[in-house]
């Protein structure tokens, strides 16, 4: 499954340091984000009512520069 990041990186002008899947709401299943990261090598972040969720949200959004999540 390491081909997914390789296929995405192939379309970019330079290789990405990390890849993120951005969701409009938390995953329906608690295990889903870890599974996507483990299988595809893609981190998952999501919008919440008071900001953002996900294991690497600060890195994905830029530490100290996290935008406010849209109102739901």
C-alpha cells in the first residue's frame, strides 16, 4: 500500500514531507484515522465545533497558525 503516497508524490513538483486527508467532521469509527495512517501512510485531521482534531493537527495546520474550523 506504500504506492498511494508514491502515486500522489508523483503528481507534485517535489516530494511531500507528509500527506493529510482533511475531513469535515470526525471519523465515524474511532480506529479509522489510525488505520488510514497505518495502511496508506496518510495522516487524518478533521474539523470540530471548536477547532481541529487529529494526531498531527498542529503540524498539518502550521503550529500556532491553526485556522478556526467552519461553523457546522
